[in-house]
C-alpha cells in the first residue's frame, strides 16, 4: 500500500490581525503505530506493525494517547483510510501474522468494537463525528471498512446515540445524508445494542 491520502482538515476562519497564527501543538504519539496513523503514512504503519511483532503490535493497537485515542481512532479522525485498511487487514487466526498485518482477526474485531472510556464512542462514532473535518466520501469508505471488520452499526454510546445520530449537520465536504445512509445496515435498519 502506498502512503495514506492527504490529511484533510477544515480550516478555521481567522479574523484579520497582524498576529501570526499559532502553530498546532505537536502530536505526542505514545507508539510508532500512533505516529504513523497521525502522519497518514500507511507504509510506516505497516513497518511499525511488523517490527513490533504480534504480541507488541496487539498491545500498541489498544494503547491510547493522552486524548484517549487508539491508533485506529487517530487514523479515522485524520481521514487516513489507507492506514485504517492496514490496521484492519487481519491475519488469519493462528497464523501469527501474514500478508496484511500481524494483528489477528479477533484483535481487529475487538478493536473496531472498542468503546472509548467515558463517552462510549466506538470507531464508528469517531468516524461519524470526523465528517466535521474529513470529506463525507472518505468517511463513508472508512465506515464500510469498519463494518466489514466487525463494527456494530447499532451500538450506542454512553449518551444513547448510535453513530448515525452524531453525524454533523454540516460536514466539511459532502452531504450528511450520504454518511447517514451508509450507517444503516443492508436492510435499511440498525440493530440497536445497549451501551455497555
């Protein structure tokens, strides 16, 4: 896989002043996996996963940064769909790694269902919210990857919202309705699960 697509972020309007814009704070990545996802660099991510090996890569995949984000959440927030694909390219169970990743199918399934402490947001909630900064078309493709890896569309967060409920009304690019449509299952319904 090549490098991840360019990081898309909404540019905040700044009033005309003589003061220079303050630089964004540097990201303090707790792992090489987080750093690669933050940089939207799928090649560096693949290399970091391989270097870590199965056990350490699994530990790092569940590790959170100071903001409470796993590497998967960092990739989703940045619209790094190639990085999401690398993280979700599970090796078949019992192989100890393979062509796509060193993370097992079971690890990937747990990762896409992981609820953030406090809010209960799953990676699908993170993806839905990220439409404020990431084009809807990218969010839709990431949602499809997450669902294919085992994410549950009807899982509620701590506030009783499914991912579809937290799509911003005015995304940075695209239509909110397009993302909401992808957040339904193939029957046009959501199987709702209680928040944990």
